């Protein structure tokens, strides 16, 4: 063995001897056992105090927010509409003799100039016939779809599923003012 290897071997043996001495004799003193027991008791007291404090707190506010989140919203905060919204009353004087079909308007796509309505998981354009024969898409807007029965003047407004059962109300009042074009149908030279 070279001189260099002997020096490294001696230093390694000294480090192992010091580690064994430290592990066996110095760390096993009685003071560390007493300190550990005291720290453990303090920790147990802290945990029990913390558990008692959390049970004393009123969690009803949190539970109230959770229950409100699962209930049905009367107004959609994400709906932006220029029209007034009013609830639909369940009075039907004229009943259609067609079989009852459930249509769910769940969204729309706007690709360029084309608008597609997603009804029952299928995409439809204006004028296209639905999968259920006899129904035609009359108009599409982001908040509703107007579906009509083929060959009849009757139509049904299907609101976007997120908006609930609140269709857009009827036509708006005409605007009056001096900034409006006095001759409707003609472009003004302003």
C-alpha cells in the first residue's frame, strides 16, 4: 500500500471510531430522555387544545356556502343579455298533438359566420332538421334556440341549459332621439 492510501485508511478508521463513541456513549445520556418526554407532553397538550378550539368554532357559515353552491341559481351571474328576463309560467292553452320530445340546448359554436347549436349532444345549423323527425331549427342565439314543427307556424323557445327556464322577453320599445336616421331603410350621409 502506498503512503497516501495508508493516510486515507487511518482517517477513515478514526471517523468510524468517533461515530461509534458518539452513538453509543454520548447520545444515551438521561437528560435527553427527560427532555424528549417533556417535549412529547407539550406536543400532546398543544394538539388537544387545537382540537378543542376547532370544535368550538362555528362552521355554519362554511356549511351555508356549500349548501348554496349546490342549489339552483335564480340568476346566472355569467349571462350578459340586453333583453329583460322573466320566468315562464306553466300555462299552456294550446297543446301540440306531436309526441313529447325532450330537447336540451347545451351550447353553441360560432365558426366564422356559421352558428351551430348543440342540442342533445348533436350540432345543428339554422334550417336543419333535428334527429327527431319533424322539428327544424328556426334561429340560434347564444342564450336560446327557436325550434319549430315542420309545416306549422308554431315554435318553441329552448333556453340555454345554464340559464334555466327564463326565455328572453318580447320585442323592445323603439328608440326615440335626434341621432336616429329619419328615413329608415336608407343610409345617412354623416
